[in-house]
């Protein structure tokens, strides 16, 4: 156990691609935790997807021993936090477990929207902030401008910021010196009953659930019987350890220290991020505040393309949930798509990550339906029901009113793209709250209905701004609006998986675009196919796919048959993946593609 | 011998040989065949030596066979010197038994016609000529990249008719800017020439051709499908009236003079492919095998010199692949898809429900006491789609 005054705990706040993981790698390397031959990029990002997308999904920690110029060796705990809004709650828990943060800003880019939200959170936890200007080796780096921006936009003193290049290793030692000299040592009393915060947990096939904690008071050691205060469950600690970043078993963890324990816990769902870990017999009287269970915000249906994969999909989802309690699923049946699951996610990125993992790690071909938000339906007798699926919408005559979730979005964008971004927000029923400039970049704050954001807002934003806009949001509450269910009929048959809830004022436009898009996505058949969008019994848009007129090869001789057969095999495989509605076959990708609007 | 007798005569033991001559004087902008211009002076003796090696190799795979047809295509095989052709045909005769009635076709271009050379081809054994006329309008011939004029084509047809007992003319229609009346006029002229076999192809823009690039660049407009379909219908009508029955999507003949070699392809018979990029379907050890040769002439020759053959594919066809090929080919012909044969060869059959649906939609019809499925007139425009519908509904017998 290290004396408290020689411990420093910090996290790194950075926008995607601003070099957080590279900086972490350098710090680890500088302190000699990994031999050069073990060095690979992005030591902390362990999931394939983490590395590929350049984002961290699970919280990670690493303990460094740093020999300071005062001759003493300090224990420095680095907590790497998820960088995305979908995982904002995990971020807040990680921040709560440290005393300070490095604010890493790309000196060639500047402050981005996500950074802002996380810095404010860190300030809420009374963090000491050390600004670090990264990528000073780039010709486009502009330290002075970015310093001013940090002071203007975030409002913290940037005069003592440290210019570094994580890539080349320049000035890394000054970062470590600043951590020791400028961040406070943790508080805590080892004589008091155990009090630790559960930062994260994950499933390890050898050890069971591994729980990451930061100790505030008391001592955590092997053999101890501990209690998780929110869930009320008690477990015997089987091992205690730290990450360097490799696992290393230690005797105990004392106040201020960060590490993990295992205790034969079977499911990640039994351990809640933010919960207080205490001694079962001698519990703390003051559990940590601020525990809140995470709620899924975005829902969508996931169906196997091949109906025979249903059981595989179920078991794959169960496996993913072992490690990600924030992901939920329950069985759903669709007339159109057969058996599948209605799944809940923390946000769009979370949705994308899960579907991508199902595809890659479990090799499942999926049909994803339109993402939906959680609506509050007030029926005539005043009762409120949550609705996750447009298919569950009650008869309109039974509905008093409907409320939908709204968000507050902060968007940073170079001013040349501002007009397009404002138009996008306006078109999506947004309400402007703020518009400020720092240099040539604008920060806009909008209130937007989440259902206008879940489809393709982020894609559109990126394309309008050529990738330069950054975006962050938080839920701000529910609001009553004139919302209706729009259904889609293909060849006069309703396709339930394509129905959606829209604002009445937007319904005709949406309906028209949807019909046009479906006309492109559904191949021509031997007969003509009407496509209609309807609200109740009223048709609001209509397109017709004409019958196939010509599809014939002029020549087919001995040399052509192989080529034609290979093409036919592809077509047959494509046809297998289509869904049959009455006499019409719809390609599975149409279900999600149809919803991408071109404003 | 009339058509029905020939149908009866056909059985799975017929065997054809395709020889590919990949060289041309120039590459036509619509052509996606394995053909090469600007080869300078190739040594025809080297190519012949390669052919002969391949014949020996194929003979070892097929065993003894009776050859019912030989087709020398290209490329422009009428660039072949008659003695080379002579040696080639002799090599084939030495490896397999060539039936006395076998159809032996050579493809020729009107741009390289000489009376003497044609006579020589005839004397070494060619009994059918397939002439790449393509158009009888100079403007269009130029646009199609052809090196001959309409006048030359007419002279060439005249010579051909005098020398060969049997010949066929190839034409391309549904050309950019062509009108229905243009085609009516041109086709009547073609029919007046007395040919007994016509291959009439609608212009199709194939990927990788010069025309495909032009189309992408917006410099080439293909006809509206409706107009092309009208031209197709007109073609059927006019050829039928002239006594040339349509027996495949693009082929018309006086009954009895259908191309035996091409029928072999459409009936999914057995054929060996010789030459660069040639495909074959052979039966070996009881399996139906798809074979394919190296495409590039110099690589093809190098491979043969190295290992005695130039195969880049030797693949046993699965039951489903055989079924696919039977459907692809069968639906293109007026003979239709023989369901009994399909069941016997592939143990697969299209789902009854699907067939009934397509019959009710008037695209298909049954023939010969439900043993055969045929594409009806209005189904011919969309035969690819019908092929897909049947092939994707196959189920075990």
C-alpha cells in the first residue's frame, strides 16, 4: 500500500483523434511499464473496435511508478475513460474516482464539442485541470490560438499548458511532473470502514466478473467479505490486483488506490457502475452519492436475415450483455421480418457498436429497423405508457397526447459550414439557444427532438461540414408534440418494420422521401408495385415502381455460361436475403437505407 | 433432316470442339470477348503448336469421342492461314472421331475476304461460315468500329454463298439513334440476301468496353427498353415471315439449318475448349467439369510449353450449378427447359408454386405433356429475370 501523499489519480479528457491513447502509451512507456518489444499502439484499447474507431468503450486503468525529481517514487493511476456521449455516465464515474484531469487538445484543431462536456463534468468534480497541447510537431499546430480558445470557450487558465507531441515523445516528462506537482493527493482514511466506488466491470472467462474500483477509505484485501450497497449482494474477495497495463496481483488496495478485485460474481449485470463497495460486516455509514442506473435511450429491432440464425442471435446477444449491462433486448415478432429482438441502447454509437460486434464477432447477418426513441403515451384515462416501438402505438382515438424526448445539442463548426448546419437543425425542428464564435469557429447550442436526431443527423452533420463539425448532446426532458404514426404500404400490404412516429408537420415530407427512397431500393418486379405512405387511412405520399420491361442477354454461348452462372449465384444469394411481402421482395438493407433522408 | 429429327438425335453423348483464335485487326468498341489487336506479326505456327498440345491433353481427359461439331471462333479466325487451319482440323481428327456429317464452322470478317482463301477454307473441311456483317449501313459500321463497308459486306456474302453450303450472318441492332423504320428497312435487305441462318443481337453495353466508358461519359445513349422491345418483336415477325424460325433469343434459321454447335451449348452438352480463354464442359470420371484456359495468348502459350496445358480452372460442377446452367441455357431456346432432364441430372426441380405463378402471368408455358417449360413471347424480354425466378426456387426432386 502506498502512502496517500505519494498517489496521484488522473484521467484524460480528449476528443476522438486528439491523441489520448497515444499520450497514454507514451506515459506508460516513459515510466518503463512495458518493454519496447511489447510496445504496440493503443495499449489501453483492448477491443478490436476500440482500436479501429479510435475510441475507448470500456474504462481502463493503469498504475505507473514515476520517479520524480524530488527523488521520491509516486504511484500514478491513469484512468482512461470512454470519450463518447453515449457513455457519459461511465465518464462521470471515472471522473469521480480521480482528483485531476489532463485536458488534451490537438494544437492543430482546437476544442471540440465532446471535450467541452467532459471538462465541465470534471470541473463539477472539483478536478484540477492540466491543459496539454498535443501534436505540436504538426506544421498546422497553433499553440497560441488554441490556448486562447481554451480560455475563451472553456473558461480555464491555459497559461501553464504543456505543449507536447505524444507521437514523437517531446515534453512527456513535463506532463508527469505536472501531475505530481499540480494535482492534489487523494484524501481518505485507512482506519475507517471500506468505502470504494465501482468504476466499471467486465466479464473474464477465467476469473468471472472483474470489478474495477477506486478506494476512498479503508482497505480492500483478499478473503474479505464485501457488499455492493445498491444491489445489496455480498461476495468474498478472491483476488485483488492492479493493471500495469498487464494484470498484477497485489496484497491490498488502500485509500486513493485504484485496482480490481474478483469475487466469483457471475454476471456483469450484478455489478452496477457507480455503486459503493464496502465491508459486509463493518459497512460505511455514508455510501457514495450519485448512483443512477443507466437507461436505454434508443431502441431498434434486430432481426436475423436468415430466420435459422434466430437462436444464434439470442445467444450472441446474451454474451454481449454479459459485458455490457446497458444493452437490453427482448424478443419481438414482426409480420414483415419474423422473429427478432427489440434492443435498447445508450445512444446511436452504442447501437452501431453492438450491431457491428454481432456482425463481426458472431458473423450474424442482421436487419436493423429504424431506430426509435422512447415516447410517453398518455392514454385517455391519464395513464402514461412508455412506447419503444412504433408498432405498439395504440389506436389514435385512445390517445390523449404523446410526449417525446428532447436533447440539448452543442455543435462546434467552422463558420463556412455554419449556414448548412443551422439549416439542418432548423429542418429537424430545432430551437436555437446559443450561437457564439471563437475565431473562425462557431459554437451553437440547439434544443432538438431526439427522434429527429436518431436516424441520420450525425451523418448529415458530418457531410454538411465535410467532417469538421463535432457534436455532443444530453437529454433534457420530455415535451408534448403533435406526433403521428406513419405506415408504409408496399403493393397495398402494410410493412410494419417501416412504420415510424413523425411530427405531423414533417409527415408529408418524410412520407414522400421514404416512398422515393423505397422506389430506388426495391428492384423492379414482373408487375408494377405501388408504394404508399399513410397516416391512419389517409394516403400522404405515393410512388410506383414500374414493371420490369427488359432484362435479357443478347448472346449466351459456351464462353458466357460460366459468367452468367456466377452472376446468377450472386443474384440468388441476394434474393435469399430479401424479405417477402405478399408478392413483393424487399432487400434487407432497404429497411435501414430507406430512412436515411437527404435534407 | 428436320428440326424435330435433330432434337431426337441429340443425346448427352454429343460432343463439340470450340477453338478460340484471339487475334483481330482492331478491337471493336462493343466487344468484350477475349480478343486482342495490335499483336504485330504473331507466329501462327506457335499458336498451332499450342493448339495441338491442348488437343492431346483434352483427349486424355475425355477419352475417345465422336465429334458432332467444331466451331472456330474469335477474335477473327479468318485471319488464320489455310494450312494452319488444315493442320488444326487434322489434329482434331487424329485425337477424336469426327462424324462425316459434323458441322464445322469458321467465323469470318467481311474485311479480310479473298475468294481464294475462302475456297481453301472450304477445301480443308470448313462447311459453314459465320460472317460478322453487323450492319448494312456505312455510318453504323464505322460507329461499331468495323473495318468493312456495306458494299464489301454484300460482296463477301455473295462469295460466301457460292462457296459454302451453309452460312450465317451476324447483325447488331438496337443501335444508338436507330429507329424502328430504319431497322425494318435494313432487316428486309438482310432477308433478301437469301441467308438461311441469322444471329440478330441487340446492342448491349458490356462492362470494360470502350462503349461502356462512352456511355458513362454521356456520349453514348442506348435505346429506351420499350423501343428495343418493339424492335425485337418486329424482328421475330419479319424473320418468321421469311421462313427463318427463331430458335433461340437471338438466333433464327430455316428449319434444319440451326447451328448444331450452338445448340450443343444451349442443351448443356459436352464440349472441349481450345485456345486462349476458351471454356469447356467435359465429362471426366463421371463428373461434369467446367474448364477454362489462360486468357492472355503469351501466357497461354508459356503455360502449355511448361506443363502441357493452360488450364486456369478445372472445377467439378455441383448439382445446383448444373441445374443453373440448364435453366440459363434452356430458357433461351424454343425447345425450352426439359424438366425431366433437369431432374435426372441435378435431382432438382423448380418449385411448382413459382412455375404456376409465371405460367399464370403468361411468361412461361408448359409443352410436351408438362415435361418441358418454355418462355412465351412476352417473357423473352425478361428472360434473365425468369431464369432467376426458377433458379432461386429449386428444390430437391
